[in-house]
């Protein structure tokens, strides 16, 4: 997680959703995304509208900064551009493209709400409580940490280029930036080796220590967390005509 996003979490208004156990929020998010993904293909619009309304209500309750949601949606733009090809290569391509974009957008927004209300370490702890193997939790933890490290290193390298007069505003000026990508890869690899050596020196034996430090979620917390995914499951059942 970037430093800017950590500051956003620190300055966010605390709500009961922020204080809810992480495993409950992770499970609720997963079930919501799965229910949205299982909405049948076709010319159905109302299931996505209802799910979006549910998600909007949760975001308002959690007082999510709209800029955070907008920033998360930017990561979806390349995917959306690819999906726009479907109307010309598949039957009922427009509805297929709409369904894919709607499901992806709701999934991105759901994870954004989760990230807004839950620090990354708590998300990992919640995933481990839900039974995710500790090795996968450790890999995810390293990935989150190294994304921040790589981002900080990239910003320092860019600042060094700018201070030397290399702005790379045009395509033919991008040589230094291209070489910087290679240098960044080498630095990342070397940093990983140093971190691994330091972990071995501290007794690391291939297993990460357990993250389960906080008390388990209460039945009341699980009931509260089940409301949102249950609503999305009801929408799914109605969309598929099972009622």
C-alpha cells in the first residue's frame, strides 16, 4: 500500500465498519463479488443496478472518499478498452461487454471499500483466519510491502532524472526512463536478496509467524457482515429466476 493511501486511511472518519473484524469484511467482500460474477448473461440491467445501490450504501456508511473509488477505477481502464472489442467479434457483444464491465467495476469498487476500511495487515490476518494457507498469506504480505518499496524507489529515480534536466516529455526522450526500468528491476532483485538474508539471520525457516493475534469475530459480527452478501445473493437468485 502506498504512503498516500495509508495517509488516507489514517485521516478517514472511523465508523463501525472500520472497527468490524477483518475476517468478516473479507468474507463479505468475497461473497459479494462471487454473487455479482454469477449474474447470468443477457439483457439484464437491474441486478447490477441493485448491487451497485447496495455497494453505494455501504460506501456512504463507511464515508469512503470518492477520490479513492475514482483512483481504483483508473486501473480498470485498460481492461475496459479490451472489452470494447467484443461487440464486433461476438454475438450479443454489446450485452456481453456490458456484463463484463459491470461485474468488473462492482468488484473493483467492493475491494476499494474493503481497502478503505481495513489496513492491509488486517486484511491478511482476516484471510488467514478464513483458512487461507499461511504461505499464500506470506506471499501476499511480501507483495503488498514490495509494491510500496518499488513505488518509492521509482519516485526517487524519477526525481533524480528531473533534477538532472531529463523530463522525458516526448517519445524520443524516453531512453533514460527505459534504462531506469532495468535499473529498478536490478535494485528490486538485490533488495530482495538482502531482505531474505536478513530474515535467515533472524531465524526464518520458510514459515511466517502466525498473524492471528486479535480475538476471533463474535457471532454478532458475523451476522452483521452477512447482510450485504445475502442481499446480493437474493438479487442473484431473482436474476436467475430461482424464486
